[in-house]
């Protein structure tokens, strides 16, 4: 049975104004594994981003821009191509994590001053790392806008009626909803985005609460601005319906792969079934399965907890197609240690070995083996004992090395078959020398 190809290349998405990062490689796709299937090899190496937040239950700890500046070398050495930071705008309350902006053009907050923000961006750029701004284009704070409380939006004519109930017009958690059909609102937000890109030097936008902004507005305006600026863009379409999220992808941007995230959360867990993860991809029930080029994959973030087998879920997204974003939070013990040894090894594998069509060579409840065609063979074992499986691959008469160091070399025979052994609760990443 020949599988349908769902994705395209994910290398080269990071722009750094299209100068600092690698060039685009050949197409990477997702397809169903088969012993009779011919695939397409492409250049190995795909980017990884870090979501590095200071996001507490009662607000940030503070001094975050200086913290990131001081850790810029560590971030670069860990292998991250970009850092996504929370909103840099002045919030409506001093203890805010940044998502209730009062002034979109004032970049002083409890996370740091504008000068410190600029210094952080420079430090990351000097280390070859891009910076993505969390861009709040849906709303302001909860305070009524009378009397010019929000300087860029001086009165109620810039906002929807607070009693509107539509998905793109209602107040989200009481936050005043911007009226995107008002041309002046769009002009102000354009100036805001160009300030982030041209003045402050950001390399990408993360569109906050994108689900609550009209699709036409991204298609006709925001994503066009990002294209004009040469900036990356990814939308937070907080929804598990793949068709719904794809409608936003089709406006011209990446979207976080929430459909896949929910599947990772339910299946990389006690009693979970890894075949369901494979099915979500090969049956097109995820952004990775529909359009891997525009899939921003993740295990957890500041809103969503990880699955219980978090490391195994990272092993999947850091070897599969898509642009993964790894979460670290300074304010409380969630996310990952951004330069943990197991994680930096996976990042190295993603950036050096991952690429090409994806084939599921074996999937069962506790064992998942997939190949990035002629580049990388990954095995993930969710059981408490060693698991071994003979699988078909694209190689012939080839020795493969495990780049995690978990097992000895294995040999692919002349018919393309190899026995893969995976340690309990672990993973292997096999590729030629």
C-alpha cells in the first residue's frame, strides 16, 4: 500500500532576515511505511526553537531580558536556532506575565526595560540565535478604555462591544477585544509589527490568541507584513480540530500543532498506545500529517501540561518532521532544563540527522519506529522492558550507529532489513557514520 504524502520541507524556516540560517533543503514529507515504498532523501538538518519564559502564577520573577542575555551563549551551544519570548509590551498590571498590554509601543515591563530588551536581542543575534516576539494583536487589558487608558487605542470605537459573543469579537477573559474591521486599528497594529521588526530587530511573530482574530485579517494584513519584513510567523490557534487549525495555516503561517499535542498527551502516558500517535500523522489528524512545513510541534507550554512520558514525546517531535518548540520556564518548575544532556543530544540529532520523507516502519502500543528516508531511523519504547523488532529500511548493506549511545552498531542486510532494539522507557537514533 502506498501512503499519502502530507508534509513538505521544514529546513530553512528560520529567516534571521534570511542570512544567518541554513538554506532550504529538499522536501520532507510524512508517509506510511511499507516494504515496497520508494521515498525521497533530502538534506538532513532541521531547526529547533526554545520557548523561554518567566511565567509565574502571580507574575514573573523579573529581570528576564538580562537573564536571557547572560545565557545567550548557553542557548546557542545547546543548539537552539531561535528563542520565543513572552510579550515585551507594557502590561495593564505590574504583576502581569505580559498578555494584557496597556501600551503596544512601550517596551518597559517587569521582564525588563526597553534597553535591556534591545540588549537581549543583540546578545542572541551575536550568538546566531533568532528572537520571536509574542505579539498580542487580539486585545488589550481588562480596564475600560475610556479616557485614553490604552494610548494607541484612545476610545471604545477601537474595540468590540463588551457584550459581543462571537469567537472573534467577544472579550477573552474580560480583555477588551480589538475591532480588526476598523481600519485605524489595523494601521496601528501594522506600526506595532513594523516596530518589532524594523526598530527592535525581532525575527518572528508568535500571534497570541490567533483563534480569536479573523482569518481574513491574517491573510490580508498580518502575515503579509511578516512576509514584507522577512519574518517568521506562527499562530496560537488553541484548538484540537485539525480542519479548523488548517484554515489558519492556509492564511500563510505556521500554527502550533495542538491536534498532535493532545495526541502526544494522551498516548505518551501509562496505558497509552503509540499506534495512535502514528495514526494521527498518517491519517492527517494533525498539522504534521497535513502540512509538516507549517507544523510548529510542542510537548508542553505555559498553558498546557506535558504527558507523563515527557522525554519520549520530545524524542518523537525532535526526530519527526515539523518545527519543534521546546518549553523552559524560569518562574516555576515546569518545562525542561534547556541544556539537559538528553535534550541537547536530541536537538543535535534533529539539526544534523533529521530530514526527508517520514515512514512509520513499525508501530504498536509500546514501540514506535520511524525512518526519515535514508537519513535517520528512530525507535521509541514506552514499555518497562527491552523491545526488539525487525524493520524494513531504505538502506542496503549499511552499518548504522546509534547517536544516543544506547546500543551498539546495527547492520542493515542486503534486503534492507535490520533488527532494532530499544531500551525500556528510552529511544535510539540510528544513522550511517
